[in-house]
């Protein structure tokens, strides 16, 4: 449930352009699931709290009393933009956290790096302490630089 809420928020924060794919075209759920599983409680609370804030603040940002997941595409874009510059600090900071978490995946995604002409990242070096996840690549299709 938390992953789905966070996935919905990061998709709106990183829309696609003609040249570069956004998180609306990439599936960030496996990354978000792993991130929330390994995150310290402060990061988990900040990310999940920000995803909840994303869902409940359209009434504050664009005047629509519905969850963000129910907004049409144009209204979702206006909501994301309004959250980024809202007068309430906590609303702005919720969007900063959403962009931070989404940016971790977006900036390392092979499709994005290829579109930007950047070298791909290699596989996960397996330095994580979680025995179940150690050694498993987050992006198995990237095998180093092209």
C-alpha cells in the first residue's frame, strides 16, 4: 500500500518529455519497495508521510476535494506544481521528499541515462546488510558502461 502511494506521487513529480522518459513510463515500484524495506525509520516516515500528503492536499493546492490519484492528468500536474511552491512549509517539503526519493530511481534508470547520453551504472555491489537483498541488482539490465 505504501509503495503504491509513493509510486503515484513520484510518477507525477517526474513526467516524461519527448526526449527523456519520466517515472510515468518507468516502473519504480521494485525500487521503492526495496528502499522502504531498507530505509531507516526517519526516511521511511518522511517518504510515506509525503506520499500521504500528496494524496490529501489537492484541496489546499488546486481546490479539488479528491485524492490526487483521482485527478486527471492536467490537474495532477497543477497539483504537483502548486505543492512545490505552496506557502505552507510542510506542503513544500513533502514535495521535496517525493522528488528526492523519485530522483534516486529516475537518475539511475538505464532508459534515462541512455536518453541523456550518460554511461549506465553497473550492478549493485552487494554491500547492503540485508541478506535477502544482498547481491541482487536493482537494475539487472545495466551491465556497466555502454
